[in-house]
């Protein structure tokens, strides 16, 4: 009789199907609270549902004149914008710790929202796009997205901003919950080449990065003043006025050639 092999063969069952990514399974549920608080027949805020970014993660900071003026910091993660209300706004001073109250997750479409939320609606007031750009993981985990998720869950959320006004390394540190059950964090600037002790970055920048409007102009629905035949220094998202409003704000460049001066005199 042939000898039996001393090697044993392990029996394996059918391979388990790969589990769905956490972001795909939970992005919709994360917007439940956001949607419950809003009547989308009355507010122009986005309802949500846009696909998450496939490249770099987005961030936005919106200046929000609601019942109290504050700044909303939003960082994209797992298909939604994780959001914090920062009463005094961000600071470039590493010695300054800003209180950041965590609020409900917002949809990615909110990154482009600038305008007025009607009075009586949740968060009613004027919203400005104060800064925006992309961000990346700022910790030491070899897996960036995993590092962001673990840092968020742990309450030690390190990130690096690449914005138009804010750049460099930051951290959000979770501290406690207030009497209403809202989670409190601290927003702190790390010491790097972008840090500036004693600076007041929110006082330095009083206009929108998208339209260059002030809060008053956004509230009044006024378009940015523009000049004919000029496109320099116009940022993406800005548009020229049209109709009667455009005619009122249009100015002509001073004539520079003899021919232009002659034509200018003839048109008077």
C-alpha cells in the first residue's frame, strides 16, 4: 500500500466577499442630521449627494453671520465635510488655542455655497467663502486616510492646509462635551514657516476668496464692481455684472494714444 503523506491539506471555505468601504456605506447616513435641520424649499443650501473627491481632500472656511458671527471650518473625510464652528476664527499664532464646536456633517456641495440663508431657517444669516483649498494628513501614520480616520476618532486630528489664506500644519484636539452635549475641540496652529505670532488673519481678510465681496455686499445681493476689458486678478467663481447694474459700474480706461485721446474728445 502507498504510504500516506505526512503533510496535511487545510480545507478552506469560500472566500468572503470584500467588505464595502466605510465611506460608501455611511456617507448618506452622516448627512441625516444636516437634512433634518433644513427646509430645502426655503434655503439655497445644497441637500447633498455629490460623489466624494477622487483626488485631493477639500477644505473650506466660511464666515457666517448667524445669531453670532463665527467661522465654519469644514474638512472632507469619507464623503462628507466634517464641520466645526470656530467663534473667533482661525489664528496663525501657535500660542493661541481657538475653541471649535463640532456641528453636523455637511455635504461636499457646501464647499461652494456663498449667500444668505433666510431668517427663521436653521443658521439664518449671511455666509461668505472666506478660504478654501485642499488639505492632507499631518501625522506619522503610513496610511494617510487611515491616519485621518484614526486621528478623528481619537480626538487628535492633524492636518496640513493648502489654502489661499491659510497654509501649513494644524491640529484639532477634542476636549469635552458642553451642557448641550456638543463636542468641544481646540484648533491650534503648529509652529512652521506659516506660523505668525501676534497676527490677526481674520481681521486682515474681510472679503470672499470667490467673489471678493464683503459680508454687507453678499447680504445685499450686490455683485462685485468690475471694469470693462479687465480680467486680471479675477479669481475663479467671479463673474462680471450684466444689464443695468453692469452699466452703472463700468468704467473706461484712460486714453493713452493720440488716436484714443482724439476719439475721447469727439465722444464728449
